[in-house]
C-alpha cells in the first residue's frame, strides 16, 4: 500500500465529495436536527449545573458537593486551571477553598472563598449552585437550618427530559451518516459508473481505494460528532477524550460503510439495505429514548459501544478509566471488521 | 529481433457452466496492432479482462512484456493503457482533472495534460466538466486517459463505436501515432474497415475460440474470392450486372466473352471483406 496514492484518492474524494447528494445529506441532516432540537429544548446535553472546586485542604464542602446528584462536580488542581475552565464554560461556577477553610468556618473566624462565575451561565444554574454552596458552608459551621423543607417530587421521577433522550440519536446520526453512508455510497457509485474498473487497471490497489474512502468517512464523521457536541456545549475538560472516542466510532462506522460498499451493487440496493439495518444501527439510541424498555438490551447492539462512552463522558463527566470497558469492546469490533475487510480485499485480488 | 509483447497460452474462463473463453493461445509482437474481432458474447471482453489482470484465468496464462499477469497484475497494469468501450470517466471532474488524476496514480512526472488534451482534439474544452462533453469528446478523452502513462501496450475496446466519421478518423490517427511511438495495440472492434486499415494481423474469435488468426491479406487470399462486377446493356436495352470470379482457369475466357458479347458500361474488381470471411468461417455475422 502506497500512502501517496491513498493521499491522491483521498484528496479527490474530499474535493469531489461535497458535490454528491449523500455527502450533503450526511452533513446537513445531523446539523439541522441538532439546531432544531437546540431551538426547542435549548441544548441536548444535561443541564445539571456544573461546579468546579479547588480544594487545598480536603474540605467537607467538597464531600458534600460530590455526594449530591443535583450537580456535576469537577475538581481542579490549581486556581489557574479553575479560572480557565470557568472562562471556557466547562463549569458554571468555580470555587476556591483555602487550606484552613473548614477549621476557620467551624470556629466562626472570617475566611474568604473565591468564586468564579461563567458569564454565559444561566441564572437558574447560578442560583441553584449559590443556594447549595450556602447550605454546605452552614453545615461545616454546624448551623442547622431554621426551616425544614419537605420536598415532594411530582410526576414520574425516573423520566429523563426529552432533550437528554434525543442526544444519543443525534450524535449517532452525525457519526453513522458520515462514517458509513459516505464511503458506502461513494464505492457503490464508482461501481455503478464503472470508474472503479478504470482505477483497478492502474497501479492502485483496491486496498488503497478502500482506505481512501474509509478515511473520508472517518474525517467527516469525527468532525460531525465534534460539531454536534460543540453546538451543545458538551466539549469541556473531556474534549480530547471525546475526540478520541468519536474517532474510534468513526473508524467503526467507516469500516462498516466500506464493507457495505463492497457487498452492495447499486445505490437503490444501498438505500434499501440502510432502511432495513437502520433500526439495528440506531437501536441503542431508540432504547435510550424509551425508558420502559430494559436498558441492558442496548448492549446487544455494536453501535452501543460507540455512543455510550460519548454519553458517559459528555453527560456524566466520566474519565477514560470509566469507559475503558466499552472502548475495549469497540476496539475489538473495529479489529473484527478490519479483518473482514482485509479478507474481502484479498478475495477481490485473487479473483482479479 | 522482435520481442513478444503479449503471450496468451491456453487461456480459459467460464462463468458457471458458460465457457466464455475456451483454451485460446496467441502472441502479439512488440509494436504490432492486433485486431480482435468477434460478435457480442464471443469472448472478446473476457479475454481482455484476463490480459489486463481484471480476471484471473481459470486455466492457462497470459504474459505481458514477459510478466505473468495473474501473479503480478499491478506490475503489468503500470505499463499498459486501457480504453474501455463504456464511458467510465469521472463526469463531475473536468477533462484535465481526469487526466491529471490518472497521471498521478501512475506516478507520471511532469505530465502535460493540456498537450494531451490538444493532441486528442479537445483543445479549449479541457477545463469543462466531462458531463458537458458529447459522446465523441468523451471517447477521445478515454483514449487520452489510456495514453497518460505512455503505455507499452494499449488495449482499445471499440474505440470508435458510434462515433461520427471525423471523430473516428481522429482516433484511428492517434492509434497509428501510438504504434509509431513503439506501443503494441490490442484492438477489439466490430469495424472491419477499421481492422483492415489498422491491423497487421486480425484474430477472429467465436464462441470462445480463435477460429482464424492472420494478416487481413492472407485471410482474404485463403478464404475470400475476388470477382469482377460489370454493368452491361442487355439486348432489350436494360442495365444488367454480370459477375466473374477471378483466379480460375476459366476466368480469361469469361472476360473475353463478356466484352465480345455485351456492351460493358462499368467494370469493377471486388475482393472479400473481413466480414465476408468471418461469415464464411463461422456461418454468422460479426454484429449478431
């Protein structure tokens, strides 16, 4: 395999690709859907208020904050890190606790808590965090609230808001449409128009053609995933991790797309196939939408391992170690599809 | 000493139970133009696919420039140019972009696309998208694409099919120019006139077998008969046609009798065409 030839083919795909209907479809539809849902719901991503803490003295404040489900809490090593994170919107409010914070509060001595507020955060988030901060400080001071608040949750307490339920679907659409449909349709079109035959009688190998087409899918798919996350302000501290996960998902999608392109003869058959397998591809997202369905069923579908780590990192602040198991499954799926593709290429070479 | 550019030995290929190419063998010398003639379904395309590395022979082998095609197809393909019968250009790209893409894939350095565009008579249209080209222009571009790597062997599949006489003649001129450069040409065609004019030798393929392979002149001498066709004024004043077969013992006497007995208005000699010979050998026409 010559990288120079892959580069030439990749360049042609990137220049000519945007002229194809499917290329435009793969880019426009997920973006349009994201923007539409964003207009309706504000943002697709969890709007749990995000609190950043720099705690030099293992304060009870941090314990109380992390113990609650109401907020997403991120710890930072230094005040500079916290300032940067707040400035870019990774947290709505950032709090700096001095080393002797608990001791001073407990004895009633004056102390200072530096608080940074992200300018674009919503008032409801600031208010919720401010009230919580006040409560946690009072707890450290040993003061009981003069008012006992009795809370009753009305409505179905386990129901997720629709904007959160739609998230996996929109992200998957961006990743799958770009990653799978672009290479598949490009290969099928070249077969139909017999340009693939013209390429086959040059020094170019089919392996090089498959890699170039797959790379287009990987690039577009990863970009689309990142854009959708960015539009929903889900890129924070986990940006690099999210990019890596999306890249793996894009590789998986692109491999599946190239395989479809090899197996399917014409564009009508491709669309018919996508209609049939679409339900399987999007099954994890559909299951996530309807909580009545047991959620473990989603794990049966390969695309679960592509989307779940994205949700875990962007929604729940998970780290690499938290999603490692899912990523290992995804890597295994990539290896299996890669093996199938290599076999297909070899088979074509032997026939030709 | 003339080298062999194409050597095919016992080439055989079947699609399921249908034997498309049945144990054919032939050689093509360097710099030769070989016409490969046969009706649709005779096995021409399958033979070309095996020679160009698109299909692996189920039996026998093909060597191009001494290289086994089945085991080293890419090495062979780097040195050949193929012009397909069916248009398979990138329609959304311009003529020049098509040529440059293939030149890059072949690793051609200092490729002069405008010069090649001009050479095939598309001067001034090189920047236009191929989708705006006429059929003849597309065919010229296909021929040009087959030339980008200055191939040692050219495979041309019906390069003038359906073209107007001017475009067809332009392509025939290009083929002769390539031969003059030293290229070997494997020309698949239905056009007997074209084969007769361009090819040093022609091979007739029918039902997967080569049924004749020789120079057009030899084939005509071996299978065809020459005749004299005369228009004469008959006794009742009407114009009638008389035919006298040449190269026989009786011929001189028949000619003398013709001139003595009737008033000859026109007189032509005619020789058998390759089509006539193909029909004579196979019992069916080339365009069936």
